[in-house]
């Protein structure tokens, strides 16, 4: 099928293509509300009392839900492994079996771009947190002077357009944000926009046209506007000439946080009903607190005292005017126990809706008692395990696509097999896990797979083992030389005697 790449339009004489819709604005508003709930900035349900006492009890149940999901997905190091190219003798590709730098330049390059554990894990956690709050996660490849770097993009600034009848094929990305700057000594709101749109094959009548882009075009825009005002349509100024990105993939990569069919946006972890239940929990706890403030102490009275007041304070002995006067208390029936039970029920409902059990967020009441088997622990975390498995497929594809794109950008072979070594996030008994690993080895499971299941990096362990063996050999050699020196034997003499094929008979 003949494909012809369209020429990029003259953006100096036109305005941006994408128009932000009301649905986009609602999505951005929901993201902002989710971040407020994550930061614990929900509105207090009750007012202060006349005495100035604040009865509100603000519990943040949204942040632990998001944190638990991120920790289970990217809480441990994720190894990205490549297979080497086919060797010159035509043999099949071989996976790395020794140190990285001696086997695969592609692997060294990918490890450099993704960074070490201290860089890679926080980057992926930021990516997963954005997805948990905003339904989709975005990662951008940004060229630098001599290499590329990976940047996590705020989903609230990203807008997308897709091919007709194919919501999974994105044809345009729009990144727009604003910041307050000082222009001519006055504060002004400056808007920035970046559009990345696909160059699709030319439509030929009578032929089936593919939706796969042949290349992409990048254009930057700016606009200076009034404070707290939306940018005006038709007032964008192009910042430079359009840039041609001559690859089938865009420099911006996306993935859904959780599956959602028939839409370009996935499902977030922190949805509206969870935020609503957190608000209801705050109401219940605050009302319980107010109940304790108002009725948590006895109301005293003394019959026969008329309108006199009883002075009641700690450490003070009350004296009544007449000997026959007695102090009595009003019995008030409160619903404190029912309120506490209802608050626990709200937390339980949040666990079910979020798929994050209370034991995963450290709730003491949900902690199991006694020793538990691995199957029992798995049942406790079953909902979170299934949720994490879904995310691994979605985020894993993004990581593989980005890795393959980095190889192509560096003029390396991108047609390689890429494997992600996910580690088990569940707590386990080390003794039982090691015993299981030994048994797996007896049935043919590779040593590399077993080390990954135990949470170790096979390459690091191999390098450490080689270093330890070298140190051991060196130490043995030093001890042998010291023993020879103590016996008065020169090293050269002993070597000559060992290598001589003749026996010398002593006299």
C-alpha cells in the first residue's frame, strides 16, 4: 500500500488545532479534587462551638489507598532485561549471563537512560501516582545535548484526540499549562501550549488506509493573558518553526491506570465515591467527637438549691448550703458505640471499593493474629494482587514501548525481546521462600527466576559472587606465599620443582 507523508502546515499563519472541551475541563476539575483529597484538604463538616472548641476529626483515608497501590506496583526495583542480537554464526539470541558491559551495549544504554534503582523507582512511582489520580499516566522522551531523558508529565495538562472509531489510536497530543510571570513590571498569566500531531497516510479512494502514523509534528505556542482568565482563541503566538519528529511513535507515551473500554482514558484509583465516603467518615467521627464534648461529662444538680449554681471543677470540694442537700447526675444515653461501629463500616466499604484491604494500609484492627500460611496471606491481599496484575500489563507495555523507542532513537536494534522482572510485593517467610526456591530448582526452574522471586537482582548477585570468588582466590594466594616465606622456600623454586618432569635423587 502506497503511503505519502503529509507536509506540516504553516503554523505561523494558523492557530492550534485542539479545542479544549467542557468534558476536558470536568476531567481536570476531578483531578484537582482528587489531589486535594490525597493531601487531606477536605472541608471540615462542623463549625466550632461557642467556646471555640473545634470538634472536627479529619481522617485521610485517600492517601493510604493511593500509596498502597503505588508501593505494590513499583515499590521494589524493576529490572528491564534485553536479549542480545543474533550472533554471527546464526544461533538464536542469548540472554545475558555475565556482566552487562561485556555483553550488550543496548542493555548498558537502557540502564543508563532509566537510571539506577534510586532514580528508576522514584520515576516509576511518580508515573503510577499520576495514573492513580488522573486515570492515565504520561511519560515523555526529551532530547538533551547528547542523549535523552525521561520526564513524567502532569496528566491534568494533557488533552488528546484520537482516530475516528478507534479511541486507542491517538492522533494528537496537546499539553497546556500556565504560570504567573512578571512582564513590564506587572504580574501576568502566561500560557504555554505544545501540540504533537500525527502525520497519517494519504487517503486514496478505493483503498484501505491505515491509522498508523508515518511521522509526527511538534509545535510550541505562547499567549500572555489576564490573571485568572482562560486563554483567548485566536491569540496564540507560535514559538519557532514546527519540528518534524520522523518516527512512527510520538515522543509522548501514555497508558491507562486501570482498564476502561470504549474510552481513551482509563480508571483512576481515587474516584469520586471514595472521596465521598472519606467525607462521610469525617462527618461521623466529628459528630462523635462533638457528642463527647457536649455530653462526655456528667450534668450535676442538687435538689432544693433553687437557681443557685454548683461550682464544679477538678480538685475542688463542693459545699452545699444545707446538710440534707445531695448532688445527683443526669443520665444521658449517647450513641458513641454505634458511631464507632458505623465509622468502621465506612472504612470497610472503602476497602472494598478501592481494592486495597485494611491490612495493606497498616490498619491495626485488620492485622491478622498468629502465624499464617502463604495461601492465607494471599487471600488477605487478593483484591490488591488482582488490581496490581492489571496495572502491570498496562504500565509494563508503556515501559516496553519507551525502551524500544529509546533504542531506535539511539540507532540501535529495537527488534529485541524485552522482559520486565516484576518482584513479589507480598510479605513472605524467608525460610519457607528459600525452601520453595530450592524445590523449584529441582524441577528445572532457572536460578535467575528464583532469585528474582526472592527479591534479588540476578546480575548484581552474579557480580558480587564473582568479586567474592576473586577475593577468596587472592586471599588463598597470599596465605600460600606467607607459608612459603616462613619455610624459606622461594616461589620460583617451588614452581620449578612442580613443573620439572625429572626426579632428583638425594645423596
